[in-house]
């Protein structure tokens, strides 16, 4: 019993002695050596360790050494980095002899030290420790600590450990692609011929063709026509060349009678206009537009009566107009026909006044003024030239192309350029709407570049590359730049 007690006391004393020595060693090293991290970060494929080691008043005996061992570690893994060794004279001589006797294989297998410092005292010395190594995924969030071995035993448990810092990972910033856009210059027009029209739903007494300006809705309908003509006449840049008066009839009764009534009513409108304007008689052209079947279908589509689909079905059959009329009259005992005569047919008796005119060509300064006052007087080419007086992508630049697409909705060039200006603002949805109005084969290279830029902004890079490669083959230089943008995202 006494023997066991004595052994236990001896073991406890030894343990207490080791704890005291480690604590004393830690206190001394804290005062003598400090480590400051200058760089602990991952960049690209490498991890960079940059430390400043300050030796304030380190003294060692000739046969002694102190190893400063940087360690990279996580919760479940660690890596020892090349050490810095402070060696006394005898210890340094021993080290040199030992390494000189190593075989080439032994030298290659060992971890070479970062630095060997020979001496017996270091006072206010600064060592720079700079080391890089290939970055591995496990190193994410790792920390760096410095371990001090002054006994040469390599036992981690007896070493004083000083935390240095944590590895900093670069903040992931997604590359923002910049679309490169090509605009198409429209062809210049030698003569800018235009036309504008107004539909007038004039009221006539039954089987009558004369216009009574004060009858029912006629004052309002005639005023629409006068406002259109007056606006054109008052514009000094416009020359009126002619007026087409087109009369349409509702499809009841005989075709011959409808033609007579329609032409008579169109002539009545001509006579009304001739009494108020000084156009010569050859300016007027009377046209019979026919029975207004298209207007009937459009009216049924809007009103959506319960019989509408049946009437449209009758009109879709390849039959004579006389047979159509009989079938519509007989439908459901004639009730739909009577309702259409009252509610729909009157609006089908429409007169269209179409004015044909020319607009003068403008120089650039005039065009810049006209885009603000009457943009409808500009050609697409004139608008293109105005747009290019502003910085690309600026609000004024974009507004001109939006105006062009609004005034020329059927122009594929206008829609392509408007799509490009929308993409310059990263407005993908508006650009897609413009591109939906374009036939891909009309301007294939420009179309494919814009589609590629659109999918690039949507981050659908594989689809974007397919379009852009076609555009690049077609000679669009911007397509090559867009392909480079996609490479940058990778």
C-alpha cells in the first residue's frame, strides 16, 4: 500500500513538473517571439502564407535549437509546413554533418526547412516567412498556428502553440457579362412616301347616299377626317398627293345594291370634302371595298355572342356569298340575323379616307429637332443617324430606337435595333418581344448575335454559344466578343 502511494506521488510530481515547465516555456516564448499574419488567403489555385516573425531577445546555448513550425489545420486534418530553425553553433554544425551524409533519396524524401538561422542571440530581429502551396478543398476555413519545439523531441504535447490566424477565402463575385451589340443602318429613302387613314362610321338614311353633316353620329365622324387632313395640310414638310375614299357595305341584300350604295356614299364623302378643301378633282379616287365580311368576323370576335362561332363557321366554308347569306339568315330561325342587323351591321357600313403624301428629307440637325416634335415624319435611316449622335446605351440613344419600333412596327430592322437597345439595358423580356417580330432568315447574322446576347444575359450559356457561333460565321464581329464574355464567366 505504501509502495503504490509512493509511486503515485512520484508520477504526480513528474506530471506537475512537466506542466510547470510547459507553462514556464510558454511564458518565456510569449515574451521573446511574436508572429503576425500578413497574408493568409487562397487566390486561384494556390494558398499563400505570409508571416512576420519578430525575435525580441532570444538566447540559446551552443548545443540547443528552437524550431518554429507553422501548421495548417482543420477539425479533422492538418499539414505541417516547412519550419524555421534557430540553432546554436554546435547544433548547426551537427545539422550540416547530418545532411551532408544523406543519400539523394533521403534528401528528396525529407521536408526541407524554410530557413536555418545560426547564432546564439537574436535581438529585435524580423524574419519574413513567405510560402505558397497548391490549394485543396479541405483547406477552406483552415487556421494557421505556430508550434515551438525547443527540445528537439518533436512531441506536439510538449510544444507551446500560438494561434496565428484563419485562412481567408476570396469572396465569390460572379462575372457580369457585357453584351456586345450590332445595329443595322436602314436604307435611305430617296422619296418618303406615306399614307394615313381614318375610318368614318357615317349614318345614312335607309337607301340614301347623301351625307347629312348633322345627322346622328356624323358630326363626330366627319370631324375625325377633317382633323387628319388639317394636320397634314398644316405641316410644311408634307405634300399631299391624293385621297382614296373607300366605301364598305354591310353584307345584307344583293351585292349589286350594296355596291351602288357603297360607291354612292363614298362619292358623297368626296363631295363633302371637296366643298371644304381646294384639292383638284383628280386628287380623289373612289373605291368599292366590297361587303364587309372581315369586319363582321372581327365584330363577332369582340362581342362574342353565343351564336358567334356558328356564324364564323358558315363564313369559313368555301361557298358563294349568296349561299352564306341564306345560311346566316336561317340560323336558329333567323334570331341571330335579326340581332346582327340591329347591333352589328350598321357599324360595317364604313367609309375609309386614306391620304397619300410625301415627307421632305431632313438633314441631321433638322432630324434631331423633328424627333422631338413630329417623329412620324422621319424615316428609319434618319432616326438611326439621330440615335448615333448620342452615346451608345444612353437614355436618348435607346429612346430613339424604341420610337422607331413604335412608329414602324412591321419593320424588321426597327425591331432588331430596338431589341439591341433593350439588351444594352439588360432588359431581356422587352428584347425578346421585339425579336419575336423578326423573321430569323431576313437578317440571320444580326438576329443570331442578338439571340446569343439574350441567352447570355439569361445565363443559358450553351444556347447562347450556338447562336453566337452562327453569327460569328456570318461575319458579325460582336459575336466573337460575346463568346469571349462567356469564356470569362467560366
